[in-house]
């Protein structure tokens, strides 16, 4: 028996069945990242790289599923809204957690313990914009929102105290920066120049094509 193949098939089939994975529209996690990758998503370009899965991403999927199930078990007053989809004409997103009484959303992030311990490196501009866009999606769909939060859960941690969080007030202007970025890419008929290295694109971008004939060749031809 190919145990490794069995494990990979089981985890990837589970991930492939999720609504997040099946989404073809651009989501908040792509906003503020590689403009070339986002342009490809927006313009529904064909995928060219089918070897991007990593076990860390699959572990993140599993952790999200466990958290969602656990939250349902303690949602005694029907206050929590968990793993639900919202959209506007510009963007679609899946909200991890929203408390109606607290008017607050939380986006769960799985990272390494080293990244958490490295000061504020895990809370970058893109992640803050992403969580603000989730707030924008709530607001645009009629849900009151006051605060947004990122919670980093270390895949290699061993105590609940190892998880950390960042909370800030909802800021519509930050969200609109991201929405305007999406709109500009939607209007662009020519794709932006590649922004990431070949190593990154090969492992994390579904539109990578070393030849550049049908996909993005990356900004470099660095040895992989």
C-alpha cells in the first residue's frame, strides 16, 4: 500500500470539496498580493500549474474545520455565525467567525511558531487589508461590524497560549483600498508584470508556466 499516496488523496479530496477551494472569484486573501496572480483570477485565465498543494495548507484546512465544529458545539444562544459566504459585485469571501452580539469577526490563520515569535511579522499589511475586506463584506450585506481580528494558531505549537491575536477597529477606508485595487485589475486588459520568483510561483501559484507561453513565467528564472 502507498501510505503517502493514501494520505494525500484523503486530505486533498476533502479540501477539494470545500466551497472555498471551489471558488473561482477573487477573494480577500488574494487582495494586495501578487497583482499578476490576482489579474489571472479576475479574468478567469486557465490554470497551468497543478502541483501547488502543500501539507501546511492542508493542515490549515483541517484546523479550520475543527474550530468550526467546536464553535457550533458552544453556540448556545445562536450568537455565532460560522464559515459562511458573502459577496459584492467586486469580491466574494468566506467568513470564518462572526459574533452578532459583539459585532466582531475573526479570521483564523495557521502559521509557524517561529513566525509568531518574530514580533509582528505575522500581522502584515496584506493580512490587515484582508480582514478589513471581510468586515466590508459584512457591512455591505447588512451586518453591523465594529472590530475585526486575526488569530494566529501555530501548527507546531503545543500550548493554547502559543496562539496570538490582533484586534483593530473596522476601517472601511482600508477595505476600499483593496476593493479599488481589484477594480483596477478588472479594468486592465493587459496583465501586470510578474512579481514573484520562480520558486514561489512553482510552489504556490496555479498560473505558473516556466515557458511563459500559456501562464506566468515569474519575474525570475532562479534555480528551483
